[in-house]
């Protein structure tokens, strides 16, 4: 069966253009959407890796039969229309990955989405909730350990218990507080997203990221980065996918993989229900998405939609 990976990056996880093709060959991926990451004023530099459009289009020139180039300019880009038009001349097929510390309701986001709507470009975006992030100031051993423990170890549990311990004992309390910086989140407001879905009914939105996929359940976690356990009732993303023809999602990253592997029965229902809205993707993780999807034993028609037809419709219709 054909496969289109709707979420890959070049120069991420050590993959240059040729290594990217080998990655795709090893996983029998026929084509990929190759995405950028651009934010001009990232509030915490340690959380940001610039993935510029130049490398995407260089890879596309080398492998035009395998790569579908995307580019998400920063929303504050001057002469945005000209920038998009120039890259469309180079072969740009979509806007992604839009991963910026903004809210959907920001005024500049309205102008941005209007531009993508004007050029008929699907928008693939990342959602992540606000939090306090530990920012090391040097490369000492303790800083490295605290960086790991406070910024994601054990799926967020290490941060929760270490902060509680430091508050109760005052051990490292002042040091940790002095190194914490507020991270404002990536496009995390679902109410704002829904308003934009209504405002731009012809513009296709493709959701992704931990905050997005945690809301496969109506009881998202307060501590964990990626929610675990059974899903009693579906959450807001199920409603948005059902209610808005222009709402889609990709299953890439640890977040998508975890959301579909935490509750086999509910995940099968979700895939069956939204098979025309879900896109296969890996996000350079190397996780075995194929085995996961195949474990649900979906009808071939629905598998084709997820593996490649939905992606093809979004960039070719």
C-alpha cells in the first residue's frame, strides 16, 4: 500500500536530505510532506530549533518525486503574501509546521490565515499548553540533571514530584525558582481554533502535538506531558473533526502515537469514525506507526485514506 508521511523534517534527529530518503525507504514511505519550523522571537531559545525553508526546497530539488515541500513563515513576517507567493513558485504545497507561541485569537493570526486561505494552502499546526520551563545557565552536572528531570523526564512526573519535594523541604527551591521561565504555549486555545475554523471554512487545518492529542479524551492530564490510560469519553478534537469539514489531524510524534496506543478499543473507534480526516505521519521519531495502525485491522478503504489518500486530497484538490 502507498504511504505518504504527512509530517517529516530535514536536519532534525540527524537526518540530512539523503538520510531522510533512507529513513523513508526503510519504512516504505513513498512520499512525505517536508515541514519547516520558523519563529522569529522564540521566548525560550532552548525549546526552538530553526528548520529553514531553504533546506526543505534543496531537498525537494534533489528528490522531487519523494518530497512535497511545506513552509510556515513566522506570522510576523513582513511582506507575507510576497514571501508565500515566492515559495509557491518553488513548489510550496502547504503551510507547516506552524509552531509559534501565539494564540489563535491573536489579530496577526487572522491576517496570516487569510493569506493561506487566499493561496489555498492547508495549515498544519502544533498545539502545546503553557508551562514553567527550567532554563539551565551553564553546562554543569547539576544543571544537566535538573534540565532532564524538570523538562520531560518520566512523562512529566519527575517535574511534579521534584517541585513538590523542593517546596516542602526548601532544598533547591530558590535555585529552581530562579531558573524557571514561563513558556506561553503553542496555539493551545481550542475556543480560538474553533472560531478560526468557522471564519475560514475553505481553509483546511491539520492538528498535531501533545496538547492536541491529549484532548482525544474529555479528561486531559494536569501533570503528564502525554496522557496515559483508558479513554472514557472522547474530547474536543473528536467534536471538531466531526463538526468541521476543514478540520484534520496527523498522528505523528510521541503524542499521536501515544493517543492511539493508550486505549486500543477507543482508538479503533476514533480511526473508524474519522478515517477521512486522519493523516499518517512520523515526525522523525522512528516509532512503529505501521504496526500500530495495522493492529486495528481496519478495512482497506479506510487504511488507504489514512496512509495516503487524505494527504493527497489536501495538496492536490
